[in-house]
C-alpha cells in the first residue's frame, strides 16, 4: 500500500520543526549565562591550580641526590655495517 503526502502533514511537520527550533533558541538564551558562568569558573580554577604549581613547585628529590629517569637499553645490537659510503662532489 502506497501512501501519498498530504498538505496537512507537510504543514504540521514544518510547524513542529519551527516550534523545536524556536524552543531551543529561547532555552539557550535562558541557560547560556549560567553555562558560561560555570565554564568560566572551572577554567579559572584550572588556571589558578597551574599558576600555583608553577610558583611553588615541590621538589621530588633531595638536593644533591642523583636520579636516573631512564635506564639505557643494554641489549640493543647495532648493525655496524649499515651501508656503503659514497663520496660525492658538489658541482657549481
């Protein structure tokens, strides 16, 4: 069974789309200030934390202590014969 689109259904769909659009627009105008205030407060807290961390860093190690962050890889076998060396001359 094949249904045909009616003018009533088309107008109803357009009205629903417009109602949803304007509803979102009105709600965003009401809640946007609260959302912006919340986001700015969170960003301010984050920046203050970073500023405090830069101004007063706590040393992890005592002064004069030797610290090795990365141990060298001892089992790496390098290939001494990488390739043939080719001497070249620059031509002006």
